C-alpha cells in the first residue's frame, strides 16, 4: 500500500471534503480529506495510480 499527501484546491466546505472522500472510498481507496484541503490517501499501486486518483478528483471539479 502506498500513502500520499495531496493538497486539494477549490474546496469550500465540509461537503466538498465528504464528496471527495466518498468518491475515493467508493473506488476502494482509503482517504482522509480535511476541510482545509489536505488529504491523506492510501491505495494499492497495482490497482490504481496516483495520476488516476488525481483524475478522479479533477472529475469532481477540484485540483490536486
């Protein structure tokens, strides 16, 4: 399992963090997203790449 820290831009409230965290967890990616935009993400590199995770966040309307 790989752990990364990301800063997510464009978040405005706790609903934003819940949306991102929920979407990542739906894809079996462990995520802790704070309202401040800090995210700790743990994932299996054999199943998904860091770039794919960033793309998921971008699809939601945020930048990582």
